[in-house]
């Protein structure tokens, strides 16, 4: 049963409001992914401390979703692939629960709502996430929305967490859309990228999704680890991502590969 805690809607202190003003002001200059990471790790952290941020964007009803993550907490490619499964992955489950709960800031922590915590307890343990805060933009039929899942927040939770999430959400949405727009290739680029994703690269992506190292993939496919590394570098370039985990998330969202059924 939920009980009232300091995470409920409460008035922010003068210091909190000053932090919020600085966070919103800094958001206007975020144009690149590197700037986004610094903003999240700096100003946003001052309002919503966390070790992992999952981002889901799109139309959840149509399962047309894009995923991303920003983390100081290590997660394997296999774990991220499982979390970002567009059918029933952890991220989608969290968003669906947020929708069911009235699209209000959602906090999943034992001291806040025991029933809700039990619902996610096995997943929190599975991925060592500790606790969650989920919020997003209002959903409209057929229109894409943005959803944010903050995990591994320090305990006790910061006072005014729910209020901070509510005030930050519009700016988070705008900043992420700006970054997505800047990174989105034009139609010609998309056609070229689709043509350049080879069968071999798709096969390697599947093994990356399953958490295999370059050495292991090389042994499975009968090629050298260096050849695998070169293929992975080409995949990152084609998908316009920075690391293997992001490649898996984007490949799942683009339906280049499927989530691991196991």
C-alpha cells in the first residue's frame, strides 16, 4: 500500500528552484550528444540523482520505438538488448505501468509503494536497478511520445523528486528531440545505410546482442577477433552510434534484429 513520503508533490525549496532555473537555462545550449551527457551528469543530476537513464521514444501502441541510455553504471550488451525488447522488455513494461497509473510521475521504491515495488521486484533484482522513477510526455493516439526511466537513485530519495520530475519533463523531451533530429540521417542516407547493412553484419549484431565478445564471435563464425572488431566498427558507423550497447538498442528499434527469445 502506498504511503505519503517526501517524494510526493511538495513545494520545492528556494535552492531547488535555483537549481531548476540553472538546469533549464543550460538545456538551451545542448545541441550534441556530448553536451547532452554533460547536462545529464551535471544539472539534471542535481535535481534527479541517478546512475542510469533509459530513454524510450515513439508510439508504444504500434511498437514503433527508439531506445537509448545514459549511464555511469555498467550494463552488458545482452542486458540492454533484453531491457529494450520492444515487445515485453523492462523499459516497455515500466512505460506501460506509467500509462496505467495515469501518466503521473511514478516512483518504484519499497518505502514509497510496496505493491508497485513487488510488481517490479524481480526485474529490479535481475538488472540490479535498486529503484526507479518513471515519467514521460502526455500520450495522444498515434503520436510519438518520450519516456524517461531513472534508475539506481540514492536512498533515501531526494525531497521533491516527483515535483522535480514534473517540472523537468517538458525540457527533457525538447532536448532529446533536438538531439534525435540532429542525428537523424536524411532519406538518402537511410537508403544507403539499409543497403550497406550486410548479412554478415546482421549476424554479428545478433551475437553482440547476446553478449558475446569479439573473441567468442570470431570462434563461432570462424573468423579472427580483429575481423569481428572491424565489422563492429562499421556497424557503429552505419547506425550512427557510439558503442555496442547503443548499436543493439538501435538495431532492435529499427527491427534489424529481434530480441533474444531466450
